[in-house]
C-alpha cells in the first residue's frame, strides 16, 4: 500500500491523470504513473507525461522495447488492488485477490 505523507496546506487538486506502464506482450503492470495537477498549475500534455513515465522506466532497468503506456481513468483505479492490462482490448483489468 502506498504511504501518503503531507505537511502544510496544499492548493485544491484540479485533476489526476493515471498511466499504466506495462509489458505489451503479457499485460503485466510494471508500475502506475500518476500526475496530480493542482489549481493554477498547467496540465502537462499526454506526450510529456508518457515521456516522464518512460524516463522512470529507463531508471528501473526494464526493457523499454517490451513496454507500452496506457492512459486510464484515475478515478477507477484502486491503489490497493492488483491489475493487469488486457493487451487485446487495451484496458485495465482488476485482478482477483488471492485467498489467505
């Protein structure tokens, strides 16, 4: 589970965009790249966000040739859930929890 730490007063959140970085063959999620834009800030263009996600990927050492990036609706992503990408449908699929 992601830990969120804050201090002070933040401006009002204007938008959240979520991008899934995944293996384009298996659909396995490598990581989620989220962009939070606060009121008064400029919203980055999608190509800029994808480029930032790919730079993060480069730092991880993953094979960039096997990776794709998919924009998803951030409001529908549960931070505590596991996901995969249905490669054929280009959609995010929530995985069932394993018992135990």
